[in-house]
């Protein structure tokens, strides 16, 4: 009788696939579309804001580039850097990618448009973003697949040269 051993989960599979898809495709595309939509205003509004509008537009695209670049960097780490340090980098990076663009955008709006009113509903919407990075962080540190895919640096080197 042959006993079939079930292999340990490893590689980019399971819940890592949606995470990679989210960071590599969904988030960059939606961030680009969100900025495009938020900067679509009528000509009269642009003219009335003058140079403030140009600054606002430039800063929005810069913030989006930061967020998209961060997502693509994290995707690259997940796909190509199979070391334990990737887990820490991605766990921290997911928090930065989720909150830095939002906080930078908020600071920009408050600076350029002092009459902007930050009410409780807007703060609640910002805090709701914490759910995704929290789930990703827990997954990255608790998952067997992640532990089997992203090996300790010493273990990986020992297997290659040992």
C-alpha cells in the first residue's frame, strides 16, 4: 500500500494570488481612474481656480504615481524575491500604499482649499481603509503558504550551496 504524502502549500497560490492581483493590477488601475475622474471638472472651474488648479492637478498625479509605484514594487517583491524579509516589506508596504496617498491627498486639499470641512463621515471612510492592510498583515505573518514560499535567508542559501 502506498501512502501519499500531501505536500506543504508553497508558491504563489491560494490567497497570495488575489493579493498579487490586487497590488499588481486592481489597485494601480483604480488609482489611475480615481485621479482621472477627480480631475475631470468643467473649464469654468479650472479657470476660476487658476494656478491652484495646476498645483492641485500636479500633486494629485504625483501622489497617484507614488501609490502605483508602491503597488508595483510590492508585487515585484511578492513574485520575485522569495525571502523572509519580503513578508515584512509587504506587510508594511500594504499599510503605506493604503494610507499614504489618502493622507497626502487630505493634506493637499486642506492646504490648497482652507474652507474644506473634514467631518466625521470622511474620517470614518478613511478609517475603513484599515481593514484591507490589517487582513493582509495577519495573512502574511500567519499563513503556512507564505512561510513555505518566503524562506529564511540562511535556509535558502544553505539549500542552494549546502
